[in-house]
C-alpha cells in the first residue's frame, strides 16, 4: 500500500527534517571546530597550529557532505520503508517513525548509512583538499588532514544526528499521545455533559409545554419553536466538540429563551459578543452549564429573580468569558485567592474546569467570585484566543 506525501508523518517530511538537521549539523560543526582548536592549543608538543579558521572550514566540508549524503540517505530509506508498510499509520501511532519500521528495513537503513558515511567522508576529504590547492584556500595552512580523522568525524556526526532524530521522534510520539489523551478526556467530558444536561433540560421544557398546551397554545407553539432551534444548534455540525463563539452564544440564547418561558420577567438576560470575537473557536457547550448553574442556584431561588449577563472580551492574547448572575452567598469570600466550588454547585462547573484543563493545560483558568457588595456571583473563563480548531500543545 503506497502513501501520498501528505500522509507521511511530520518526522518524514523533507522540509521539516532537513531544516532541523541543518541546525543540528551547524551546531556540530561549530562544536567540532572549537574542540579541535582547543585540543591543539592545549597540546604544547605540536610544532604547527592550524588555527580555528582551518578547522572551521574543514568541519563545514564534513558537515555539508554529511548532511547532503547521509541526511538524504536516512530520510529516503525511512520514507521508502514507510511506503511499504500496509499499516503505517497504526504503527506510527503506537511506536513512532523508526520503531514502527520492520527489522529488515532498519538493517537496510544501517547498511545504507554505513555506505553513505564512506561516500560523504570521501567527498568531504576531496573537497577540502581541492579547496586548499585553490586560490580560495591559499590563506589556510597547506596541510591535508588524515582521511581516517575525516571518516571518524563523519561517522561521529552521523551517529549524533541519528541519535538526535531517534529521541526527537520519541519525544514527538510522547507529546502526540499526551495530546490525544487530552482530546479524549475533553471529548469524554463533553459526552458526559450532553448526556446529563440534555435530558434534564428536555424534561423541564416538555413539562412546561404540557401545561401550556391547554392554557396558552400560542405560547406553547413559540416555546416549541425555541426548543427546536436549541436542539438544532446542539446537534449542528455532527455534534462537533469545537465551534465558533457566535454559535456558542446562539446556543446560549436559545437556552435562555426556553428558560424565559419558565421564569417570565424574573429572568433578565444580557448577552454581549463583540463582532471581532464571533469566529473565535471554543469548546462546544462551554457556557450552557454555567448559565444553567447561574439560573438554578442564583436566580430561581430569588422571589424577584434577577439579571444574568454573558460577556465575551479579548484581553491581550486571551479570550475572557464572564457569566454573572444576581445573588451571592456569605459562605465564600468576595475575592478568593484560588478557584473554589461551593458544595452542591453541580457537575457542570467541575466539567467546565476539567475540559479546559484537558484542552489547554495551564493556559486556561476558571475563577468563581461572589461579590456581595454588587449582589453578584461571577464565573470567569480565561483561555487562549484561537481562530482555528483547538490543537493542544505540550
């Protein structure tokens, strides 16, 4: 089974690998030149000191042909073996690039690399010798280095690059697994949220509909229309786990419309979404558990109800979402130093915290504050502002 270039893993893409190897190769050249110059400087028995420029040019010849010949051989052989794997993607997901290769392919890679080392060392030796004999090398000491030393340096540099690539691949695999675990955790939290929120909301809404059918048919039809809009928003995009902030606000607006039928004028809702943040990507159903919690624990117990505000704003490179509702409790300080969840606040708040932690790690935060002086309870979400689907970084 063949694979198109787009299906190669990142560690087998020409541009990414060669750019990375170019940087590593240059570091090895500089370190090698400095080491050899330091060695000859400290050796008082030497009758001739070549100087740093000599070693710098020599190491660059070794590095240049090593990168061209050995790097190309390594990548070509690995890609060739990858193309022949019928289950390459599955192997890569569990083992990474190089451990996923069959044993026979690894030995072929080793054999090709040994041959490439000999070829690149010969080319480097020839190029440096020719450079010394040309007008361009007249300013360098006219001493031809030993081919054995050139071969050893080529072998050593190639070995270091192979080890670097191997551990880079292992690190990439580790980060990929961590990202996948976070994604699965976030998806599990979303599935749990939907499985518990949807039936709860539907039960209350259908109960109200049942009572309104005979008492106020027009209001019942209007409530049913809002319910349809809410379900359509919830199911849109094949229940995507990430969508635009405008879609999240629309879902929240549909939900609040349903709650308004139940609470009437006791619920005063205000939604503020700046135009520039409409396309910001956020986890689906991020606001609904906070809004439901605000109504259930803050507004419904109050005889006169109150105000619920949902505000989105940009602060630096962060997206900040605030859900505020009338009503406070004396059991929590007005400005707690850390996140605290009141007893009985429900699974929704915990779910929001866990989902943001799984998706963004320490880049996201959730703060709950009770402000008695303003008669407000406020939940503040801070997360990275993104305009494309979420891809957790390590």
